[in-house]
C-alpha cells in the first residue's frame, strides 16, 4: 500500500513544484510595497495634482463633478480616477499630500499582481524610473499602467499560443478605457494588435458572444467621452516638431531621463535645434542607445519564442496610437508627452525581461552586458528622482504657505494659479478686489499664462518682481518683504 501511494505522493510534489515555478516569486507581494515606499519623497504637489486633490476633497460626488467641470480641460476624461480618490478621501479622511499619494499603492500592487507569474518582468517594471516617478504623483498614470498590465499579460499569453479569453480581453480593454481618453487610444491599439496575432479567433462564436455582452458598456463609455469633448479638452499652443515629440517621449518613457537631460528640459524642447543644445545630450544619447538596443534584443528573443505573428502586432500597437497622438500634436495643439505612452511600459518590460540573463557563456555575454548597462542607467535615474528632486515641478506648498502667512497678517494678496480668486488645494482666497492695484502682493504660477494680465502691472512700475520658489514669481508693492512671514 505504501509503495503504491509513493508515486502518487511524488506526482503531487512534482505538480506543486511545477506550480511554484510557474507562479513566479513566492513573496511577490512584498516587492510593490518596497517599490512604492522607495518612490515616496517630500516633493510638493504641483498644479495638476492640486486640481486632483481639490476635486477629491469635495463634500459629495455632485460637488466633485462640478469642480471637475469648473477646472475644465481634460480633467473630465479622468473622472474615474477622481471618483476613486474621492472614495479614498472619504473612507480614510486623507487630506495631506502624503496620505493622498498613498492612494497609488493600490495601483502599484494591482500592477504587480498581473505580473506576478513573470518575476523578471515584475522586477523590471517596479524599478523602472517611469514607474517610480509616477508612483509618487497624484494623477491617473499609475491606474493606467495597472490596466495596461492586465492587457499586456494577456497579450504575452496569446503571443505564446494560448487562446484569447474574450471576456477577459474585453474586460481588460474596458478597464484601460476607463482610465482616460488616452487609454481609449491605447485600447484601440491593443485591440488591433490582438487581431493581427489571432485573427481567426475573432470570427468565432466565442468572440461574437463576448462582443454582444460588452458592446453596451463600451457604448456607454463612448457616449460619455463624446460628452466630455463638448465640455472642452486641454490644448496648448506649441510649435514642437513631431520628430522631437516622438524621440523625447520614448526617451522619457524608457528611462524618464536616464543619465542625460532632465525631464523638464525634455518637455520644454520644441525644435530640433533646441534638442541639440540641451545639457547632457551626449549622456542622454548613450542612455537612449542602450535602452533602444535592449528593446530590440528583447523583441527578437520574444519573437523566437512566440507562436503568433508578434512583430506585425507590435508595430500596429505602436504605430496606431502614435499616429493618433502625433496627429493631435500637429492639428489640435495636443502636447504629446511620455506620460501619454504609459500603457506601453508593461509591454516593454516584458520584452526587456527576456534580455535579463546571468549566462556568461560566449553566445550570451553581450546580452548580459547589455542588460547590466540598462540597469545602471535606470539606477542613476532612480537616484536622481528620489534624492535630487531633479524632476520637480511647481513648489505649490511653499507658495501657498507664503500666501497664508501674509493673509494672516492682513496683507491683501492675490494668487494667480489655475485662475484668479478660486479655491485651490490648501488655499481659500479672500473676496476679489475691484482692481489689481488694490493688492500689495501678487503671486503667480506660470507667468506666461497670465501675460495679458501682468503686462500693465509690470509697466506701472509700482511692483517689484522676483522669484518666490520653484515655478512661482512674486510682485510686491509697498515695502512688503519677499520672506515676510516666514
């Protein structure tokens, strides 16, 4: 009896061992927490984060929606994230910058859950500078990456010959579409890529049944996005070359800045001449070449293992959304940036994971060295993000603290930030004065947005202009000290 049971016991043990090998890292759930807490720093909210926080901290869902519409731009197209943050605020009472940003830990964890069976890809995703940077930003990009991880994992499985699970497929795409209007663009790219890989399956009965069930949620979401377009979408007057946009955006996505130019320089680069004159361009080009070589190597290795036409599918996935974004840049003054490519990051991490190798034999030594160089570039970028505050934007915290202290001293002060005289995160203004000359202090973020308003102030000669903090300038009149109240 014992000898008869022994093979069965061995079979069960082998099965458990096989399942353990397929299950990735045993304690994978520890990694997202380590990644998230590494990403946290004391960087102030910037203007867009302040808008997000203000919407979430309204008294009711109706108030949240009214504030979204009041802010305008593309915020209505990210309402799903805003309402989830609204629930987080009301469940936890979170109001500080730290506690509100803690909300992103859910999306870091969810991204990791989708990648838990691919340990190399999971680790690469969690240490990616792009992932680390947006983990600490109160915007919907982490939610978008989490949704894309679900779609990308299904894409990975289908490329290796597994059948398309159509309800999972449509559910993942719907999740990605919920994140924002840019998520819809990437969902179309993914859908086209899946069709290239498994075209025959998309004509079967399983596909038609799933499509019949999911067509109603997608139609409702499409109607909502059409409505938000009537509310107005954010546009900027730029003259950036589409070549510069594409290069800078992919560089930002793959390494955020690597060892080269800062993220702010990349975003402000408008012409090829400006691109060539950026500080750190040489190191940036080396970083970009390493990451491009890593991407090419990963795709080649992936294609060798794939049982479906992978390369045409990847081309469709990149070119279809890319064409939409670049068309928007040229025709609608839409500023195409690396953050709009966030859904592509999980796909790149799957490709990069195939480059990871510790085999020092002759055929693979170049591949191993390439992967180590990629990790060095990322380590430098991660340290710059975490320790040097290199990618900081407006220091709203310092500006509001200064305004509050002057306000408490009964100094008439105007804060020009996303509109004049409006409530903002941490700032409740007093009643608006009739004339700008009634204010002793005027604090301005992004002065170029208020050029028409500021021109008579500067030409009057009554105000002295100086820098207050990062991203803010101050106009003072009547002997008010710049540091008064501090």
